[in-house]
C-alpha cells in the first residue's frame, strides 16, 4: 500500500515536472522567436544592414547574392562576358552602348558595382557629364524610392547618370520590395503602376500571389525612355510599353506607332529597338505562370534553419537549389529536372544562333546597298524588316531564363524572327542585284570580341582609360559624400530591445 502511494506520488511529481519543463522550453522558444524589433526603420531607409537588424535571417540570406561561384549552362552568378562568348553581338549592336561592354547579370549585391564598372556608363567627370541619363539608376537600388519620395519622380528621372552618383549607393534591397511599417510586399517603382494604369488595370487590386511576381516585374521587364510626355518634355521618363499588351507583337506595334527607336544602326542605318529584359512578360505566357507559380516560388523558396521557416532571400539560379526550388512540387530527381531545363535552353539557343547569323548578314548587306548608292525609298521596307527581326531576336535573348520560363513562346518568337530576317535578305538580294552586285557579301573576321569591335570602329582603349580615371577621381568622392549623408539618417535603435 505504502509503495503504491509512493509510486503514484512519484508519477504525479514527474508529470508535473514534465509540464513545468515543457512550459519553460516553450516560453524560451517563444522569447527566442517572438519578433522584437531592434530598430525603428525610418520611412525611406535604404540601408539593408539596418533592416537586417530586425530580420537577420532574410538579411543574411540576401548577402549570399554576392556569391559568384555557380555557373550553369546559360546562367548562374558568375560574370560572363557575353561579347567575348559571342562576338556577333558586337555587330548586332553597332552604334549602341551594348557593343562596348555587355556582361551577363550576376547577383543583386552587385547592381551598384556593376553599373559603376560597365563601359556603357562611360567616365563622367562631374555633374552634367557622361552618356547615360539618371533614369539608368531606377532598377539598381533602394535609394531610388527614397529619392523619388524626397525629390519627386520626374525630378529623379531628370539630368545625367553622374548627377545622382553620390545619392544611389545601396544595392537592391529591402526597401525596394517591402513596406518598413508592416513588411508587406509593396511596389516602389511608378513605371509598373503606370503601366497597369495604361492597360486599364489597378495594381492595388492584385492578389498576394501576384505580388510575389510583381515585385520582380518592377525591374525584370522591357522598358524605354519616353522624352515626349506632355508637361515633361525632354525628361527621359521610364515607361513599360504595355499599352497594347505584353507580347512581342503588342510591344512592337506600340513602338512602331510612336516611331520610337533606341538607336540608328551604325552599319545598316536601321531604326533599331533594344529589347531590355522582358523576363516578366515572357514568363506570363508559360505553364508555370498559368498554374499560379510565382517568381518567388522558384527564386525565393522557403528555407528552414534552426526550426524556423523563412523566405530564402538568396535570389539566384534555381538550378543551384533544386531541392527547395523545384522538388516541393516535382518528384523527379534533381539531375532530371536540370536536364529538362538545359534541353529547353539548348533547343531555343540553336535557332537563336541561326537568327543571329541572318541578322549579321542582313546588316552587312544593307551597308553594301548604301555603299552602292541605294536610296532611302529603296531601303525603307528592308530596314523595317531588320528592325522587326532583331527585336524578336533580342526579346528572346534578353528575357533571361525565358527559354525555360516559357519555351514554346520563346520558340515562336525566334521562329517569327527567322521568317522576317529571311524576307529582309530576299529584298536585299534583289536590291543588290538591281544595284549591279551579284555576289555574296564578303564577311569580316569577327571571330573575337576585339576584332568585331575594331571592325565597327570602337576605340575601346580610350573608353577604358576614361573609366579608370572616373574610378580614381569621381567615384571615391561619391562614396564619401554618401557616407556623410547616411551618418545623419534617422532609423532609431529601440531602447528596450536588449534580448
Ligand atoms: C518554375 C520555376 C521558375 C519560376 C516560377 C521563375 N523562374 Fe526564373 N528561372 C528558373 C530557371 C530554372 C532558370 C534558369 C537558370 C539557369 O539557367 O541557371 C531561371 C532563370 C532566370 C533568370 C536568369 C538567371 C540566370 O542565372 O541566368 C532570371 C533573371 C529569372 N529567372 C527571373 C525570373 C522572374 C523575374 C520570374 C517571374 C516573373 C521568374 N524568374 C520565374 C526558374 C523559374
Ligand atoms: C530594383 C530592381 C530589381 C528587382 C526589384 C529585382 N531585380 Fe533581379 N536583378 C536586378 C538587376 C539590376 C540585376 C543584375 C545585377 C548585376 O548583375 O549587377 C538582377 C539580377 C537578378 C538575377 C541574377 C541574374 C543572373 O543572370 O544570374 C536573378 C535570378 C534575379 N535578378 C531575379 C529576381 C527576382 C526573382 C526578383 C523578384 C523576387 C528580382 N530579381 C527583383 C534588378 C532587380
Ligand atoms: C526583390 C524583392 C525583395 C527584396 C529585395 C527583399 N524581399 Fe523580403 N520578401 C520578398 C518576398 C517575395 C517575400 C515573401 C512574401 C510573402 O509571400 O508573403 C519576402 C518575405 C520577407 C519577410 C517575411 C518573412 C519571411 O521570411 O517570409 C521578411 C521579414 C523579409 N522578406 C525581409 C526582408 C529584408 C530584411 C530584406 C532586405 C535585406 C528583404 N526582405 C528584401 C521579396 C523581397
Ligand atoms: C509551386 C509548384 C512548382 C514549382 C516550385 C516548380 N514547378 Fe515545374 N511545374 C509545376 C506545374 C503545376 C507544372 C505544369 C504541369 C502540370 O500541371 O502537371 C509544371 C511544369 C513543369 C515542366 C514542364 C513544362 C514545360 O515547360 O515544358 C518542367 C520542365 C518543370 N515544371 C520544371 C520545373 C523546375 C526545373 C522547377 C524548379 C526550378 C520547377 N518546375 C518548379 C509546378 C511547379
């Protein structure tokens, strides 16, 4: 009897101790996981490290976009010199900045460094100098929403790239996609809001799932600078050309209607369009978009660390992270999924190169026509074909990831480009023959980037020297000025946040 009582008491005591222990553990982990802000983030705070004090997991993972060790067949985080890999691009972009220097994108952490370094931004000596407008900063930094709030949108787009060099210094980050008050996803780039307006849609009505793609569509889209907006004449105002829709034909008709061209080709004199990176547009035509999969599902999948689930802010090629990025939905082996992606990319690439060859020839044949005394009337239809064919090539080439995001649409666009380029070359052959020339055009040696650049008459050494001078003199001044300014920002430490 005594033993039985002792036994029951022991059981009860052990049970109560267990309860106590589990409650302590719960409290502890509650304390550990309870969100206690360490700083009050100011409305326009551009510095990721300040946001990072409140959200260390998201911040730490975002720092990994600085890792440049991963290479895939077409993408990855390494800096790849695309002109070196394919010197034909130099011919396609003759007369335009991209023929000077074009590297494949790497991680978000490099957005500022890479725009400082590219030869396309030149070597400005001070305010008002250099080839690029201030608008070029728009997709690089959380300093952009800050400046737009402080100065106004049109004022932000006004002036030269160099004018805002000391202002835009923090690489893509938290304030680009989040509201500091409640961390909700938000759109900070007016061009996207205005493009929705132009299509008769209200971006405030979109679903949370759509926002998980639209935050990316602030930058990974086709755009141009419109200098003819009534009341804002002369300002290179950023516009997404979606008024007629987002397909290659919709945007082409938009540009044709307003007779817009990015530049005049140095060899063929065609009024060219440079597709920027219509990544979002082409994605929306694919099967993943159709099934409601968002950019963030593959490029920012959930991750678990120390029992905590959070959104991985290491935005990168999903092929470097197949288990989290794909295998939540697909049961296939990782090697098989990667092979599926490569197969789509390789097949699109094969035809894209055919189109490229046709375009190189068309530009050179058109140049020959001019040299032989062709008139503008004779050239008009040919140059329109060249414009339209290269627009199709660029739309498919520049929509990074497009041949996986939407392989069928990508193939259709390239196929259409091949047809138009062939039509241009039939017209060219007829005109050449009318001008008394009946042989194939001699092709220059463009087997390396250097040879191709020399052929189009680029003086790369001078451009490099100007860039080096800029990095030695003006750039350090920008960075120093930024440091001084940021020392006066008003994000506040929360006094009681000792844990
Ligand atoms: C179903 C998964 C998936 C979705 C959804 C998705 N992507 Fe991708 N994305 C990929 C894959 C796979 C690649 C190819 C990566 C490679 O070649 O290394 C890629 C490539 C890219 C690239 C080029 C990256 C590189 O390393 O070259 C960019 C930029 C990109 N995607 C942006 C987006 C944007 C913006 C969206 C939404 C509009 C989106 N992606 C939606 C899977 C996805
Ligand atoms: C504020 C503009 C901006 C936003 C917003 C943005 N990006 Fe980017 N993204 C860039 C720029 C600029 C680069 C190129 C950086 C470099 O190479 O210097 C880039 C690069 C990338 C790359 C690497 C490209 C490569 O070839 O490896 C991927 C992948 C990518 N972004 C995906 C996304 C996804 C997914 C989203 C949305 C969750 C997103 N980005 C939102 C501007 C942006
Ligand atoms: C290119 C856009 C983009 C940038 C830049 C970005 N985020 Fe996010 N963030 C997202 C998306 C998308 C989600 C998922 C939101 C959802 O589905 O509710 C997210 C989710 C979060 C969440 C919610 C918790 C979680 O992990 O899901 C926090 C907190 C957060 N981000 C913090 C940050 C911080 C801190 C930074 C800067 C270091 C940052 N984010 C930069 C797009 C971005
Ligand atoms: C959120 C779920 C989801 C994620 C994440 C996802 N997929 Fe898919 N994927 C789908 C759905 C749904 C389909 C459409 C086929 C279907 O309905 O069965 C699909 C279709 C495909 C297809 C065939 C379509 C085509 O383009 O030919 C491939 C290949 C594919 N996915 C690869 C991938 C890879 C690689 C990743 C990771 C980078 C990935 N998916 C991530 C849901 C997902």
